[in-house]
């Protein structure tokens, strides 16, 4: 397994690629190439792909972890950069209309209509349950919330705003043979729940958990619980994890946790 970070809050240490709020990565496993999420801005996404030598036309699948703008905003530009259709793996709930109320009311959902993306070559495969979409590559499906989660925002239903449980927050599970790696976009399902669910789906231990952990602003008690209970040999954390929160985890987990940046390559 080889994962290359394409879009991250931190630009990294190589001249050329840009940082930006959002997440995207290229996963290469068993001769399949999967684009995980697309960041916020299509121009930044494609620019970083060019800097990193990644051809949009040579992607076999797109995997969308959930329907927020900072993980889907580059999807239209990516599709426009291709000549062939591409299968997009996601949860059926990614197109729900979502809003945040602070610091002001604003849309935070996917900024495109489904028909618009399908017209550009997106072939959506939307399922709620876990399934293997390519050899060794699994969608987690909906993740049970056994303990706390990190859901945010609201959805609009029948003219009313209700708390958004973000049921479409899924993870990509990679079968490594003796264990699994898990890629999460934001971790709204709760990082502990995600790791436990991945173990349940394939019956193997989590060797690595990669992506945004959505711990920014989390209380000390919650962070302590992550340090004490996380079922993963290694964590590679970025995006919405939070700087102070990452430092707290680093103090507790030591060499088990490392930061992400654009251009970071992880091989397992």
C-alpha cells in the first residue's frame, strides 16, 4: 500500500505544492489507484496533482468520505480534467443539504448537484453497508457510534434545521493481509468508533489510521480517551485534528503518531 497526500492544511516541505483547508490523497494498492476526497478548491487539487506527478486520467476510483465542501469541492475540476468516466464510491447521504450557523449561516455541503457531476462522467456507487469495491479495498459503510462522535452542522428538512448526525461519514479500509489500514477524511464518526468498526469489518487489527481526526476543540477528557483506547499501531493525523490537539496526542502516543502534509508518502 502506498498513500500520497495531495491536499492538506499544511503545504509540507517541498517547493511547489500548496496547502489549503481540506483533504485529498492518492491510494495505490494491488494495481488500483484511488483518489480519496478532492479537497476544497479544484485549482489547488489539480495543481498539486501536477506537482506530484499524478495524472487525473489514471485514477480508477474516487472515494468520498463524506459530503462536506472541503472534501468534495475539487470533484468537478477533477472530472473536467479527465476524458473517461470514473466510478465514485460514497454513502447515499453525501448530497444532503448542509449548513453551519457559526460564525454565520453558510452552506457546508457538497457544492454540486448529482446530475451535474454525472454529466461530467461520475458513476456513483452509493451504499450504506460495508462492501469490497476492488481487491483489498473496502468501504466501511455506516460506522456505528459506540461512544462519542464528532458530528457537526445541520441539515435542512422540510424547511427546518436539525442536527446533522453525518451518517455518510465513512472510511476506506485497506486489507494488508496481516492487518488493515484505514483512511478517514474528517472522522466525524469518532476516531475510536472508526478503528473499532474497521476491525469488525475485516476481523484484523488496525496497523495505521490516516487522515483528519476532527479533534480540534475537543476536551482534555476526550483526548485522553483517544490516547488510552485507540486501536491502531500508528496514526498519521492532519486536516481537522487541530494543532494543540495533535500536540496533546503526540505527548501521549509518542512515535505512534505523525503529522500529515502535502506530498507526504506513507507505505505499508
